[in-house]
């Protein structure tokens, strides 16, 4: 969905008790926002509101509860963050000298389904409140896999370490004006102190983000328990990409006489029941969808290598692979050819996951392999079956899988993604939609390319297209053109053994656990130093150097001149980057080595981040279709 494509529509109420919102306001400076909030909007770099913001912000500023439904990537976070901050400031201004800074309470609560999303939303709120003195924002993180005693200790530490500014203190726990967290983290924070519920007695504004996930994936009880600590007088927003019965159930708990803001695709039909379809048509409007039919599963490696090496896929690329082992296999395979990539999976500590996503967004590296663990282990239906009657998830395994899939896919803002490559197919049309929703965000275009080995997978493409309501066009490869690569590809695949995959996976987790502790303080002080910890480094030390290059005789004849130019461009870039690294290392040596705990790794290079991310990734709509015009 591109923002330009959303029909400026405030939908009729999906339920009897929901009324239509006031007129849209299409300029931030016409919204009568506090000057400090307007400065915050400039910090975020937003000039004009997106459709959902134009409708939702005035609705919330009118003081009413609001139900917001709008497609992925349409700007829903700011649609609630802006009124939330504005309303807190106006409430504080109205209060007498007691003021917000001295009251030992939380003033706003944002509930999100995953830790990764909590971190992202916290960043948006911190940027928005940068010029507001005394208003604090904190991401409450539950420490998983720990005893409840150490969990409480760690929560105290987290709660006190994460917050700066004029925080309130109660019973040793420091709280912020705005708390962001999963329902479980918020509950754990409350239970870590006596009378924890009273922490939330001053809440004036509450948001449930990605509301459609909250119940359908078993967070129902935690959410209702967290919400029960919030006074009924608090203003509420329920924000979702889709409207289904789960959102409807939550609406009755959270919202009172709400206004409804529902942004529809131009092609959408306009009825509440069709909101999923509207989101999907929206994706269809801004994304190009292709699949490549292959003979064998291993051909996926051949095609991926060829497309990356020949520059068919450029810019920033998200590759979805079903399962962690499968993701490490692909990484080790790409490493052999000196094509660097990082693996994002649920085994990484939350800090590392966040840092990895930030690095990708800043174009420190361009290829991110995402391990989709739900697709590996279960169909959508079987995930549903794991819930008990109250919607509580039954198995720990299901929890682990859920965290990985939706932490990585749902709601996260991967910036300027040119391609989503479904190396493995998603489990169903809904998962296809969510993967596809990571590209074509914020008014940009994007391409989804799915690899389908054998007839079964090609049949599934037809099903996925029907379920996701998109056209997935067949991309015909002249396989003879890339046949010359087969030998080196198969040779490399043989060298990526199960043992190597296991070792690499274990080694990576150990290293990331260590790094995440060691680097926490460093990154707090140097948040922009994204290159200090490279998530895309090669996992094997001894790689055959000759595989980093493609000899001319292996190139498809029609492409020789074209690719030669590209490859020499790439090596020029590599040389430039080596030179830059040398310069950074020399500068660091002069500064002394203590500053960076990883020791001797170069600083983040902003120029590259801007150059590569902006120019090549996720172009504006109307760009030529790079896959179609590239004949293989
Ligand atoms: N007014 C604006 N102008 C320019 N860019 C914007 C604006 N509002 C949001 N964006 C950008 O659009 C992107 C998508 O925003 P956001 O993550 O809030 O979308 P979303 O609707 O919550 O998506 P999802 O449903 O996938 O979570 C972000 O990169 C954000 O910075």
C-alpha cells in the first residue's frame, strides 16, 4: 500500500456503537498541535500527514476513543503517537503546579504484540518528544527465560536504566510518562512491586497497537489484565491493519463510544467485512508480484546466487526462509561467494535483533535473511489449534515460533526494501500479505519474488495468489543462461553440511549473547555506531577467494558487458569501502582503542547508508519494473 493510494475515506461504523470521525486535516500545522509536537514531527522528518494520520489525529484530538484500521505501511504509529503526546502535554499544561514530573505514575500506555515492535514504537515516541523537556518514554522489556526472582530484579534494572529525564520513583521502580511494552512485560513490571497496579492509576491515554494480533495469537488474557489496571476514564485508541472478530471483541473492552477511522484502498469495496481484502488490494496496487518456477529445491540456491551476482536483485532485500537452520544454510552458502547477509531469528537476544534491524535499515548491510519459524513448523490452522479456549497459547514452542514470525514480520518497519524474496513459500495467503507488507512502505514501490520448486509449490503459488488476492506473475528464466553457474553452486552446497550449519548457528547465538551484554552500554552512548557490530560478517573463516568473482566465461553472453560494468562498479565500491575502513581505523588508533568495545571495527558510514538505501532501494511508484526488463 502506498500512502498516495489510500482512498481518503473514513468508513462507516463497523459496529453500531462506532461513529464516524471528524473531517480530515491534511496539514500538520493546521491540526492545532502543541509547538513542541510540531518540532517532534520535524524530527521524524514528516512534512504532510498520511491519510490515516489526516483522519485519526483530529479524531483523537477531539477527545474521543478511536478505532483505526489502515493497511500495512500507511503510517499508523504516528497516527496514535502524535495525538498521544499532544494530549499529555495539554493535560499537563492544564494541571496546576503539581505537574506531571512529580507524580509517581505512568501517564500513557502503549501495548504492542512483540518486543521488537515495542522497541520501534519507543524510538518513534522518543524522537517525537525530543524537544519536550521532562516527558519520558520507556520500553518495558520482560526478561525471558529467567526465574521470576531474577526477572523482577532485571525488570527493576531495566525500568531504572532505560529512562532518563525527570522520572518519577515509586517503591524503587522508576517509571516513565509513556510506557511501551507487550502486555506480558507490562504485567511483569506491575507484579514486580507492591501495589503495582497503582503504577497505572494515572494513565490518561492507552493504545493497543496491532490489535488484530493481540487476541488471535493468545495475548488476550494478558491484554485484558493490563487494561484492567488503566482507569476507565483514560482515552483509548485501538489500531489495526485489519478489522476482524478479534478486533471487534477487543473494541468492546477497550473503547467507549469510539470514532472509527478506516482507510481503504482505492480498489477496496468499502464494507467492514472486507477490510482484509482492502489491505490486500492495497498491496496489489503498489507491489509487483512474481514467481519463478523451478525443477528442484536446490535450484533455489542457483537462482538466488545468479540473481544477486548478476545484479538482477539490487538495493535492500529481505529473504524469507522457513526455519533457522535453513536460514543459516543460505547464509553459509552466500558467504562462500562473499555475498554478505545477516540472519534474523528468534534465538538472537532482543538487543541483537533490534541492532540487526537498525543496521539493515541504515544500509550497513543490504541482505537480511529472516527465519520464519511458524512456516517451518506449522500451518496457520495448527497454530490456532494450539490455543486453549480462552485463547491462551498452549506450548512454549508455539510461543517461540510466534515471537520470531511476528517479531520479524508483523508491524516492523523495514525501510526502503526493494525486494521481498520468498526463498521458501509462506504458509498461507495471510502470511504472504504480511511478508509482502515489509516492502512498498511509506509511498514507495516494491517487488515480491517467490521461488517455487516443483509442481506442488507452483500449485501453492496459485492458492497464495487467490488467498492474498494478488496477481503473481510468472517470471520466465532462460535457465540455460545460468546453467554455467550450476557446478560452482552445487559444489558450494555440498560444502554446507548439517554439522557446519549447527556449528554456525550455535556460534552465532553465543557471540550475540556475549555482544548484547558487552555492547549494551556502548550503544547507549553511541547509538549511531551501527557498524561497530556487523551482523552480516561471514561465519566461516576459510572461504575460497576465487568464488567472490564471476569469470567472464561463466556469464550469460547477452549480459557480459552489462555485468562486467556492474561488477567493476561493485569492486570500486568495495575498494572505496576498504579505504574508508582504513581511514576510520587510523582515526580510531589515533583516538585510542578504548572507545569501541568490539575493538578495531570501523565506524558507521552515514554517507553509504544514505546513498545505497535511498537511491537503489524501494523506489517511488512509477519506477520501471526491474525484473521485467531484465532478460535472463
Ligand atoms: N507523514 C509521514 N510522512 C512521511 N513518512 C511517514 C509519515 N508517517 C509515517 N511515515 C513512514 O512510513 C513508514 C511506515 O509507517 P508505520 O510503521 O507507522 O506504518 P504502519 O501502518 O504502522 O505499518 P504496519 O501495519 O506494517 O505496522 C515508516 O517508515 C514511517 O517513518
